[in-house]
C-alpha cells in the first residue's frame, strides 16, 4: 500500500489544511493500491501564494540558469525512470515494460527537447525601433490526466520552467503517485522554493479552484472535452489564458495504394495501444468500400492476437483500463454499437474469459460502421475500433473531417498522395505512413480538441506573453 498524505508547497512537504483522503484503486485487481490526501481551497491558496511570491525572482533568472536546471531534472528523471514506470503500471494499468520505456521514459524526452528549444529560443528582438519581448506569463495552474500522466506533466512543467513561470500542479486522483515521485525529482534538482507546487485532489475542488483563482495567470488542462468546458467556464471571470488539450476521434485513412496488411495491422495496434486510452488513437479506420472485407479480416485477426492480461506479465499487450467508470463507459458504447447495427467482428462485451477481476476490456472491432453511429461520434477511450467505408478520396476527407474533434489524423498509402491530402484534414497533427513520433512537432487540436500547442518551441510560445516597447531606439 502506498500512502501520499502530504503536498509539496513552497519547497516543503506539508500536511493538508483539511484532513481528507481518497482510496486509489489498482485497476488490474480492483483492490486498493493506497491512499492520497485530497486538497481543499485552502491548500490551493497556500500553493498559489507560494508560486506568486516565487515568480518575482524566478522570472528574472537567465536562460543559462534555466537550461542548467532542466538538465539536472533530465538526469534525475532517467535515474528514477523504472521507479516511475513501476508506479504508473500499478496505478493506471499499463504493461510494465511499456510503462517503463514509454510512459515514464517520455518525461525525460520532453525535458531534453525543451532544452534544445530553449537554447535557440529568442525572448527579445528588434522590429524597426520597437523592442519585442517574450516574457513569462506568470503563475500556471496545471491539471493533468491519468492516461499518460508523466507525459502530460512533463510537457507542461518543462516549458513553464524554461520560460520562467511558476506553477501549481493538480494531477489526476486516479493515477496520483507518479506525481509524488516527480515532485521529489523537482526538489532534488534544486527547483527554487515556490516555483513548483503539488496539490492532490479532485477536479470539482482543487481543479475548479485553480481555474478560477485570480492569482493564476494561465490554466493548462489536459482531459476530456466535457471537463475542459468546465475549466474554461471557471476561468472566464478572471480572463486568464486557457490552454487545453482535449478529446479526439482521430481518422486513419487507408488509401487504395497502401499495403493493406501492414497498414491495417499498424492501425489496429496504434488504436489499441495503452488499452485505447490515448487521445490521438486512430479509432476511425477509413477504407475503400470494395476492400472492407479484406480490411475487416486483417483487423479482426490482429485484435484476436493481442494478449490482454496483468500489467506485470511480460506477455501482456493490453492491460486493464484505468477505472471502473471507464470500464462501464466502454461497455455501454460497445453495446450501443451493436444496437445501432455495426458489425461486431472481434471482441465485444465483458472481460476476456480468462480474467475474472480487473477492468479488462476485450479488444473490439466493428466493421461497416457509418460515421453517424455513436461509436463513430463519441470518444470511447478504450480498445474499440470502427471501420468505415469510403467511395473516393474526397469522400474519405469529408468523413474524416465530419467530427466535433480535430486532434490528430493519419494517412497510409503512396507518400505523394498522402502529402497532397494531409493539408485538407482539419486536425492539429497528421501522421503519414506510421511515421515515428516527433517530440518537437506541435501538439494540440482544432475544434473541440482544444486550443494552444505543446512540445518543443511551440510549448515555449504558449507560456509567454508578448510585449512591445515602442520607440525603444528613438532619441
């Protein structure tokens, strides 16, 4: 059992103002993994006050000082990588090897990329006689999710530190323990007191208080579109900047020119990775109507070959989903897909038959889905794939864009053809032919997938204000 009953505020581990705890459940067993303290408005006030006080000095530090700080954090993240991976695996269910290599390892990657971006980033330049400055925006309230916890903590904290901001982090109460280790890393790296603060809690209390607090200059939120709307509404009266990375229903267009065996297999695996709990998952696979049977057969075989099991088992491809609420939501949407007439070709309702406990979902594939079905409209956030047919490339683009979301999109096929179509997709990120992830590429969405961008230099821009000093060179 793990117990985290203190918050990291103003460089110290402190007791909460109001004693209240929450049980954290191991999704692989449905048994308690530990407890955390739940923060109150008073804890947020204490943390924001510390961050505001620290901003006066930290905002004046040099680029070189901040680069050195980020490099120290990288070294400690790498040293404690497996420890982070182990706890992420336990609290949100990712297979252990994946949790260490990807879930935890991505944290150091973001910090390293931020160092590269910061080294060449220009905070001031002349435009005729006017001096243009990029200055740290101030105190940041950060609200991060459970599905890629260290990823989303790192891609907010790294650019905030790089630009001279101070911050208060509220991680997800579903997967909170990795954030405690992260706070220990900040402390060991010598982050000045008050610059980084951690308050655990739920969205309705700590999250809402951060979003509405008048001394928080910006709130950076990653989570569902529904919760993002609530954050924006809470932030509106203080007219603070709201930076959001929200939901997705990403299309994966497989062109006639694609190698179908490779493209469909890759699409299934990318959709089902992290048990489908990735906002950029390509959950709508678009294939030519005349090749629906071929694509369906490949997808069903690939889904059936995936091993669902305990995160600690090295044979496991997919662990459990993160919570009972998530499991129930996925089951409801699978049931809806069946009821609306989609053809179930793999998986289906309930746990895999060899598992009698844990929030395990059967890798599920629906064929002959229409884009108006619920499973093609709503973000399921589980291992559920919808295969949709198209007649022409123009129709494929129309189907791909016919969604309230716009976070990511994928195209498989002839590179020249794929490049020509990419610009027509209304999404913040388009990946061609299973290209490798790029930690320097802008990340963020169109439409109800959010606003603002993360990663590399794009993250640095988000955490700065622009000032013009007019007449700077005038006599």
